[in-house]
C-alpha cells in the first residue's frame, strides 16, 4: 500500500482537522518510501519502541504521542537524536495520531466507555438510557470540531460522558475496572456516591475537564495525571488510573482497527511498559 493511502486511512479515524491547535499530530519524520508493507503501532516513539518496530520489519511507525512538541535541533545525544538516527538510517516514516485521535468520540479513545456500556446522554425530553452499548458518539466535554460519522456530522473533542444502562455501586465499578485496567494503580479523589450512573472519561491528562464533567452531571471522572493542587478543587470525584493504562489499550485497539481497514498492510502493535511502576508490591 502506498504511504499516502495508509495515511488517509489513519486520518479517517484521526483527522487532523479536529486536533488541538497546539498539537503536533501528523507526519513527524518524513520519508521518500512509497510502499508500506508493515506498519508498527505504539504509544510512544521511544528508542526502544522504534528499535523493536524496525527489528520486526516495519516500513512505517504510527505513534500516539508526538516525537517532540517543540521544534529543536538534534544537537544532543539524547533519545530524540537516537530516534531520528534510527528512522533516517532505515528510511522509515513516523506519524503521530495524538489529539487527532483523542478528539474522536466514536474512535478507540472511547474503548473504556464501550466496555462499561455507557450510552449517549438522553435528550432533554428523555429520561432513560439505551439498553446496552452505544450506537452514537458520546457527548464530549470540550469541543474541538466536527467530522463525518455514519453519514452525519459528529461533534468531536476531549473527554466523553455517558450513562450506565443500570446504576452501579462503587464495588461493582471497581470490579469492572479491574478487568480492563490490569496493572494500573488507581487513586480516588473525593467520595463516590452509593450509586454511579453517569461517568466521564478522558484518557491522558484530563483532570482540567473536571468542571465540564460536573456540569454534565457526571458522578465520576476517570482520567490520569492528577496533580495535588488541582485535586483540592475538584467539583466531583475523580479516579486517576494513570496516563499509560488508558492510552496503551487505545493504541492496541487502533492497531486492530487498522489491521482490518488496511488489509494489504501487516499491522503490528508494539507494547510498552508503564514508566511509572509501583514501588511497593501489591498484596
């Protein structure tokens, strides 16, 4: 498959038009290579992930996080220099689907919402949720643009919020999350209500959306990278499950999706380890 064609397939799910204006989604390292036979998908374009991708014969690498958020010279022998050297020597392009992927509520970013069976918020004249799963994009907390979805215009942005088909207890929610967030070390800010119905989710660093989640009537916001002083002011309970756990799984699922959509390309997911490992062993 031609590189340009594969990028078009990626951008069906992660269109650059809905990315945040401060972001660097898109081509990170260009290459004149036209034909792509193997695509490696990873969360971070670290030297280790790039080496694994190249060792497995990747002709192109798709990462979630950009190689860098600021233009700079490769004037230091660091990981940035290392990644550039590896890619230039192999003549392999690097592409980042960062906030362009984060902002698509009908894409892999909403995988946890789908596992929890969250439904779109009811219209003002409705008082019930769908029976299971969601057949339309969930409501976003911070709008960034629109895109076509199933022949209709879909509002895109950061964070999604939806209703559980049936309200759950904190213990029930804990058991459900334990199935999908293996290895995560969640931390709860605030106290959960006895019954949880409306849940907001924002992978990455989404705690700044706590006011929007509260305004949407959410009982809980699930995100990562919660900071101490921000936690003191949250208007609703916030569960910090870590930056890695939500986005690593998001990219694994994006790889599976691309494997179906780009049938002429071998798509391989390159797993990584959370850089924030627990210091104390769990019991």
